[in-house]
C-alpha cells in the first residue's frame, strides 16, 4: 500500500509515537523531507484447524522515501525488546527521530514491528508466552541508571531527556510505548529470520540497523541472505557470546551469537562442537572476561564479506561486555569495527541512544560509518 506523503499524515504518525509527551506540550516532529509513505506485510502462513485458520508470522513494514533517494541501498531499522517502530519516529519529548534523519541523508527507510509484536499479530496458541518490562526495570536499565544502575559505568549517564523516573512526562511517554514481546529468543529469531529474508527479497540489497535484542535478528537474517546485506550496524546487540552477563553466567546463544544454527567453517553438526575458552583476564577495568572460541577458531562462513559495526555507549549496561561480541566475530573472520562512543567524543549515553538528548549526533556518527563502508 502506498500513501502520498503529506505533512498532516506524518504528523499524525508522530503524535501516535509520542502522545504522552505531546500532551505535555512537546513539539511534534513533522518530516517535510518524506515524499512517499506506505506500509506492507511480509511473510505469514495459515495455521490451525480447517475452517479456523489464522495467519501467523507476518511482519509489518513501514516504508518512507525521501524526495530524492541519493543512497544506493535502503536502511532497515529493527527495534529491540518491548519496542516497536515508534522508536525511530520521534523521541518521547517530541524531537526528530532517526527515520527522518536518515531520510534527510538520502536513504529510503524501512521500519518493522517484529513478528508477533505490535502491528505484527501475536497468537497465544501458536507463538508462545510473552514478557513485559516493568517501569522499574526501564528506570534502572534505560532512563535513570546514574541513580539506580549497579554496573561500573552507570554513574556516567547524563543524556536521558528528563529525570528518567515515573511521573516525569518524558519517562511516562516512553513507557506508554512499551509492548509485550515473545519470551522465547528461539521463536523470535525463527520468525524474524523468515520474515526478514522475505523483506530483503522484496526490497533488494539493504543496510540492516539493529538495537539490543534485535542484534540477534540482524545476524540470523544475514545468515540466510548474506548476498542482500550490504552492511550491519549493531547497536549494543544481545550478548555476550554463549551466556548472559548475569549471576552464574546463564547459558544463552548456543551458536555463539545466535540461538539458531549458523554456518561455520569447518562445518559443525551441532553447537556442542564449538569449543570455547575464557580470556585469562578482562581487557580493562570495568569489563568482563570474554568467552571466545578455543583456537583454532572456526569461521562464520556467511559474514566474511559483510561490513559490520558494533557500537556501545559510555554508560550503558552493555558497556562491560559488548566488546566480547565483537571479539568473537572478529576471531571468526567477520570484518567487525568495534567502537565505543566515548572514543568518538560522544559522552554520557545509556542504552536507548535513539531517544536520548544527543540522538542526532549519534545518528550522524552511524551514517558517516555507513557512508564510508558502503558505496
């Protein structure tokens, strides 16, 4: 479906994205650079008893195109856990979002709601259980870690627009956007891999930008369509390899950076064949020791030709461990650039970088990296 882009239509989308903030008088972002706006669905299959079938696995895609497309490949924006495509449309206090910024840079932009999330329907009988973040969890992890976070870098957080606490209109506008998401990482990756592959089949070679939980989705989509992925920008992807950075190091991501199988050279028949070794000591204070492959390391067959950026912010709860994902992929032959934002002079950010006060500075940093890697 295609809809002519007019300021009123896009303004309405912005209002939906940040209603609570706008109710407090924050300005609406009205993208005047959008020439075409529409949506479609990819994937989906009928399941259930004859006569009672429903569609499962379809993925909502919103398409935005500038007046002049000057970049050779579009950007696909994939949100993280509990989020939807509203992450990219506008900040909770009404400022310009990343979708508009990338459009102004000349990119066509595609924003998705992950399968079984938001406008991509969830079915209790076919998709499994859900999870939901509490307001307190978001305060601790995303919006007020300087006061509440327990990781070493948390006190450096300065970029959330407001107090980050319940009752603050910006926090309330942000929490209003939160939705339930699938509890199963395996189910999430399975659905997104299929739908993501169909999306690339439809729109052609693309740049994939992921955040947090959707980092896993970027890897599994690239695994199945490596020839259609021109670059991956992975902002604080779920990690580290093989386990979660939590008490007792619970196992996760059996294939290193994914729960779904990915192709290695030499080949493996199961994840049990991946032999691991832990670094003797962390690379620096405030970091964890990484679990990598034991040498000689197998190579990730389908990532050898894809430029990849893994980036982490100064104060995020990912700061102690995202380097481990980068080290693992570099060891496996993937051309990964790992950049800490503070090393580029971008200071004080937490996990929700697309919504924080300096969100457009970060978008420019990411776009400059893409422009340097993708011609």
